[in-house]
């Protein structure tokens, strides 16, 4: 299901997609509906906000808390850490589901993207971008770029 925050499809509107039916029913019809929603969102907006994705709130809250603590540490101390929790495996499972949905949205077999990417090691990057109250023209920022991976899943914190 696609829910738009604004009927006029302005720049501020963003598609919101729920995976609840796909994850609970696991039917061909639920897969097709999810694929149609993703296809619409990517064709018209280039991205979407995912809800009801199956990753428990406690797992998301813990990784955000741990990352916030991590980014406050000195660089020397950061280098010794390794992420060991349920977040990575939960996101890997979500990526597997999204590959099925995207493959179907492209009119391919469910396992099309999985076959193309099965040897690629999934990677996780954690970035910290502090809140910026007022943006100026010469403000340093992340330059426009193309991700080197076929799919990017981002977890948004409460930074505005």
C-alpha cells in the first residue's frame, strides 16, 4: 500500500509503503501489491519511506542509542569497535524481502536480484550528520553522488 503525505505530489511529499501484508501473508498477491507500490514510488519519487518492515522497535532504538554513544567517543576508541547485535541480521532479512519485491516490480522472477547479488557481501555504514539549524550557500555537506550498491536502506534518527 502506498500512502502519500500530500495529494499534490509536491517536493515535500514522500511515499510511505507498509510491508505488513507482504510479511504476514507471504502470498503471491501480497508480493504483487508490494511490488506495484514500490514501482510507483521509485518511478515517481526515486525513494520511499518503509513502515511495518518487521524490524522490532527495540532493535532500532538500541542501534540508534549505541551509535549515538559511539559517535561521541574519540576516533582512537572508535576504531576498536565491532557491531554485534540483531540490527544487522534484521536489515539483511529486510533487504532479502525487498529484493523479491523489486525483482517483481521489474517484471522479473522473484529471485532475479538475489541471483545477481548473492556473492556481494552486505555492508553497513553508520554516519553521523549533526543537525544544521541554518544552511548557508558555503555550508559543507555531502556532495551529490550515486551509491555504489544496488539498494540503500537508511535508518532515520530524530535529527531534523
